[in-house]
C-alpha cells in the first residue's frame, strides 16, 4: 500500500480494540524482518527510528524505511521514537516521516506541554501524527536516564492531552526499556491504566513492552550470551493493556535478543562462514518470527 499517517493506524486500532506493533529499526535486516512479518500477517505496523538509530544510520536509514513503507502492500507508518527536541521532530517531518514522538517526559509539565504544542502545530499541517509522553520509565530512554519510575497521573494526562491536542500519549505504568524490567514478579499497573483510559480519549502507547521470552533468552545463552536474569512484560499483561486502551505497543529489545542469539548460533555452527548475508539471514528470520508473534498478541493480524 503506502506510507500512512500514524493517526490512521491508531484510530482504526482504537475502534477495532486492537493495538499496532511499533518496532525499532537500526539496519537493513531489522527493517526487512519487520516488513516481511507485516506482509505475511497482513498487518499494519509502525517502523520506528530513535535518535540513537538516526545517529547510527543517518537519515539514509530513515530513507530505507520510507522506501520499504512506500512499496509494500500493507500500511506502514514511519515514526520518530523518543524525539528529544523540536528541531529533530521538524527535521523528521520535513524528511517524510508520517508520525513523530516528542518526548518531553523529562521536562517539567509546563515545558513538556510547550514543546509538544509546538510540534503538534507543524505536524498537523502535514497530516503527521504526534505522540507525547507523560511520566517517566525507569532506566534509559534513548539519551535520558531516570533512576526511578514516575507513573503517569491520570488527571494530569487528561489536562495534558486537552492542552496540547496531541494524537496519542505514552504512559508510564511500570514498564521500562531493555532486558531487565522487573526484579520480582513482572507486574504493570493496569488499574492506573484503566483510570487514565477513563479520562483520556486519545490512543495510549506502551513503551518498554518487550516480553523477553524465556526461550529466546535461553537460546541466546546457549551460544554464549549472558542474559540470565532478563525479564520482560508477560504477553497476557500486554493483552490486558490493549483491552484498556493501549493502541501502540513498542518492541525493540526482543528483536535485539533474537538478532544477537541467531548470529551467535550461526557463527558457532558455521565457523568458516564470512559472508555477512549468510551470517545475517537467520537473524532476519528470527526477528521476523518475533514480530509475527507480537502482531498476533496485539490482534492486528489481517487488519491491513
Ligand atoms: O527507547 C528505546 C528504544 O529501544 C531505542 O533504543 O535509543 O538504543 O536506539 P536506542
Ligand atoms: P523495549 O526495550 O521493551 O523493547 O521497549 C522499546 C521501546 O519502548 C522503544 O521506544
Ligand atoms: Zn520507548
């Protein structure tokens, strides 16, 4: 189909009570894996690039994502993940992204509102969707580090959405980025999500939503990885969050584990291989399987 506005995907998901997966890309293989999974499941997807990804691959990497999005038969939104400044969001909008996140979550409330409003003003003229964040996930969010969770306050969220006219809102309900999300039993604050959903009517976004599947971790560890206490958000909790109004679910870490696990395995089993295409093909397949599984968990299969 075509590159579509993030809003189109989110509004359709909200009506249909499912969520669209948002997968971070940093290279050709990840991009190919996400797109192949979306095509095979006939699902919409967000293909997203963080500022770290743009530093690593330049706007050429974004160009690759846009080129795929424009040629495949399913709707794809190309999205800026954790945009940390108005200038970067503007650059991405000008480059052709169909969705941007302006992440002012580390700023005081009034400043977060101000920068989000500025991005909304330029984005909406170009039919580009804007995601903002209120509350902070513990750990690293791109270049920002927070030592603890600051959960999203439901009434502040309602006020924020009203004042900014933002299209979707990322909420902090106990998830975090990376492979080590919980020390004890994994648990996200679904009650808080419910309260937010009662007061906020835009689609909600869940960051830090990798499930860090035990079998993927075990497979990587078998070939030399050391990820023993890694823990993610269990899939049943993701499903509950979708029922409570989450329409976009971000996943990056699971693809990273699948990628490096498959590379480790291939190199161990094929010590004489040296063609990167051979080395990276099983990794692409492994990531494609992760994305297909996530699409099914979110209920976006056959929603293209
Ligand atoms: O925000 C978290 C995503 O996993 C992106 O990570 O900043 O290392 O590209 P990154
Ligand atoms: P994970 O680290 O759980 O994959 O989260 C990714 C994310 O939220 C990207 O914005
Ligand atoms: Zn995130």
